[in-house]
């Protein structure tokens, strides 16, 4: 990899106020319901009865400093019964994600990734992907954008539903060191964000050029030639 620019290093090392962010819509999906429930319990301080919550709150992170990760829990749940369904504006959502270390990215109502995943990366937040459709698949076997040019294991926390239930979301995140957080944020800033943002002046690689790279790869390696029977 090319050496990161000084501005990139500074951005990746910037402290955040919040530990985790999730904008959740009502869902009957058990995994998404469990994620929201764990964050709601931790945010509201509901007695500390759950073992995963006690573990997350009592165990210090495996690093000398926890200044990078933040401590707040941002959980916003949409309400379809209200005229204003979304609790935050788009600008406020991005601002809060920029001030958060980990942003939860359930796979939504598709078997891949949703627009939420792109917003998280654009904000420079580390996505925590909870795959609700293919819980047993590894990084190399789930759907990712720009799969040929981005090493997603360097940018995303992949949380299997089984670990969500047995270990818990917050203990998983608490076990990630500040050193690893800084490395992931630097990789997102330097490599991943250009793949989700557009440079309308065409001065550097952006989301459009990343899309073309994927098409060229598929045309060369995966798609059958049209002029052969």
C-alpha cells in the first residue's frame, strides 16, 4: 500500500465522542431486533442484568488508552406512525456518524449491503456488519462492493449472529484495541472512502472509476465472451 498522507493519519487518529451508532427501523428479523435490544438496554442502563452488558461495562479495552473509541451509544429508531418518520435529518445523521467509532450496518431487507453501508463509510465510521441472511459465511464469501480492489477485512467488523447472541455486540467491540481502530479508520479514509464518493472534477479515482474497474474485471474474468458459442 502507498504511504498515507499526513491529513489521513490525522483524521484516523481523531478522538470520537460515541462508541456505537445505529439508525434502526422496526423489524421482525430476529437478528436486527437483538442488535437494537442490546443497544437500547446499554443506553438506558437497564439494571445490568445481562452477562454481555456486565462484561462490556466492566472490562477495559485491550489498549493503553481508550481516547479513540468514545463511550456514548447512539440508537435512533424510526416510527412509521409519525409524520416525520426519521428521527434525524440526513445532515445530522452524517454528523453523528462522523463522531462515532463503530456504526452498525445490518444487511437490511436484501441479502447484501444497503445504502446505509455507503453512508457509514462516507462518514469515516467503522461499519459493523451483522449479516442476517448468510450468518455462517466469511469475509470472502459474502457480497461486498468493489470486492476486487478493497480488502474489506481491514475496514469492517463482521459480527456473526451467533456471536451476537452468545458474546454480545458491546463486548465484541470492547475487545478491539485502539491500535486496530486507528488502522481501520486510516484504511477507510485512504482507500475505501474514494470508492463511495464522487470527484466531479475527475482529478482522482472515485466511485465511478471504481465501478468501471469492477466491470472490467468481470468482463475479463467472469463473463462468457459474447462472440463465442
